[in-house]
C-alpha cells in the first residue's frame, strides 16, 4: 500500500531509489540524504530562491527611476539568457546528480583546481546573498511589528528571519520541502492577487506606457539607461540552480531536476514580469519617481491600494517570500559546503561533512550558512556602508560561479564530452553553450560597469573590486593550503580518456597538468 501511494513518474519510489543509488555509486558516492523531495517541492525550492516578489520589490524603485517603464523588457532579455544557462545546467545535473551543484559539476567537467575555485566563489556569494536577503527583509518585518526603522531594528528583524530559516532547514528535507511548497503557494497567490488587484483598482496607465521612457535617459542614450535598469532582471533570474544543489534528495533527478529548472525560469519569470507590470501601471506619477521625488513608490502604491491594514497583509506575504528565499539559499549553501567537506576540499572539512542520521541533514554546514550571514548582518551596526559594499558582490559572484561551470562545459564539449544523462540537448548543445557563455559575460560586464562618476573610484568599481578580492583570496588560499588535492574522488572524467591520452602523448604532460 505504501509503495503504491508513493508512485512517481516513470515507476515506483523503490525502483527509482535503487536506480538513483546505483548511478550515484558509479560516480563514486554513497548518499546519506533521503530522497524525500517531490518534483513540485524541488521546483518550489528553486522558485522561492528566485523569489519574484523579493527581486521586484527590492529593485523596482531603482529600475523605474533609472530606465522608466521600458525597463520591464529586461525581464524578457535576461530570462532568455538565463534559460540558456539553465539548459546547460540541466544536461550536467542529469549526468552528475551530486549534491552541491556547481562545485561537483565543475570537478567532473574540468578538474580539482577549477572546481575548488568555482565552489569558493559560489559559496561566498551564497553566504553574502543570504545576508542581503534577510537584511532586506528587516524593514518589512519591522513595519509589521510596528518598529521604527533603524539599523538596530533592521538587524533584529533580519536575525529573526535568519533563525526561522535555519530552524526550518534543521528539521530535515521533508519539512524543507513542505515549507518550500508553502512559500511558493504564498508567493504565487500573493503575486497574482496583489498584481490583479492593482490592475483592477489602481491602474493609471495603458500598456503603451511600457514603451515610454519619460525622459529617464536624460540627454544620453537610452541604451545606457536600459542597461543600468536591466539589473532588476539580472538580479531576478537565478535560483534555478538550487534545484540541482539538492540532487541527492530528489528521486529520478536526471529527469525531474531539469524540468524543475525550466519551470523555475518560466513560472518565476512570468510571475516577476506580472508583478512588475502591475506596479508600473499603478504608479500615478512616474515622472516623480524618475525625478527622485517619490523614492519608495512600492509603499505608496500598496498604501493607496490596500489601506493601512491591507498593506500590512501584503507586507506579510512579502516577509514570507523573504523567509522562503533565505531558507532556499541556506539549503543550497549548506549542500555546497557539505559537498566541499565530503571531498576534503577546505579547512573544517571534518565538521562540514558530518551528517545527522536522525534529521538527514549536514548540521555543521547548515550552521555555517547561518553564522556567516549573521556576522555580516551584525557588521552593519559598525557600518551600513560596509555591508552595502559586501553585499554588492552577491549577484556578481553567483553569475561568476555560473559562468565558470558554463565555460567548463564548453571546454569539455570541445574536447569530446558528450552528455550521457537522461536530459540531452543533442546538436543544440554547442550553440546553446556558446550563447550561455556570451550572455553571462555581457551580464557580468553590465553589473561591473561604473555608473557613479562623482563617487570615489573604489565605490564606482566596488562590484569588480569585490570580485577580484574573492578570487585572489581563493587563489592565495589554494597556494597555501592546497586542499584541492586532498581528495581522491573522481575529477575531469567528463572528457573521454582517449582525448587525454592523445594529449599526454602529444605534449608529454600529466593529467594533473590538464586539471
């Protein structure tokens, strides 16, 4: 009876678990996780990480002020670019369904050093992103609780969100999966209800306004203004990779995770676009936002449309969205840290790879994903400017981690790698891989581009500087500790051995040199 109740696509749970365990064993691992995450829970994890409400509400005022209503089209451009990345990730996770995402993928596609740096960049970015999300949630929770907005109240509320997210993660995969689905339901219903209500009751413009810049570009080119405003789209479309970070907790991952990744892009992107369009049409005085006279149009819109009590209900949905996003980010960061530790790739591996047999979670990896962001949040007490500089690395670091994997996949493909998982792009693999790399490079250049000429040079280039600091620190660490070489687990095995042998004979170099 229980087995019949647990049937899933393609066969029974038991059959899939046996097949999944055999595939993982062929990759050199025996998982301690339980495959308790359903397809919809896996998708919900990616969706709540992407979080259309968090992304749009956080950057709406900036994007509208800089680019005017046509900034909405950045969602289409960025969505298509990130879909290319998601397709490449789908091929990789189908062949290498290992917890930790980008680190084990880079390890199998290129080698240990490349994998170590990919994991380092991505882990730092995730920890910083968790801090930025909970800190961003602080004022919303404070307003619900009636706190006067201040650094202290923001820190307290941010830590409350962080503690709640950590507790949910510590309760295990089943609870995490359930919380992800609840978060998804709350966010998608909230997006549809709030957006629909605004369209019916607070609509001040026709759809034609989406093509009217209202002079946001000033005397310059609108392309420059649009590129700056498109950061709202660039910061929106990631989270799909979290579906693959928990690959050892999903049955039949080679089939289900690629579907979840694509759903995250489709549904998350559509929800974010809908929310953003409804907000644009509800702004009564767009020129006032562009001129800097209305610096918080979202609060203005919500209070006008829902009144004080209704606005607090909407804020409650927003806080749930922030909590779900932080929870999903923690899950991704902890699985990456655990994967790092399991391969003895970093100081503290003995703790990071420890696993709770009762909760089926890596407790110390989860603590890292709680304490590191907490320290960053507490740092704002010393300097809010400092936390702004630290957080500036968040999105750039995630994109950099993505592109290190995309580049590794392209290199492996050119050296003979033919994806052998249950999801394959076939003849489209190479052009999609190239397109994903080109898109990612352009997006990172856009994030680093200096846009504050009156600011000190180090503020104008803070995103680039923070990226360089993280990478250089990682290189120095690799040179001193050389932990990348401690593990005997497989690496660089995507590339056919025949190619490596031919290269060795031609160049008289070792496999280690290739990695």
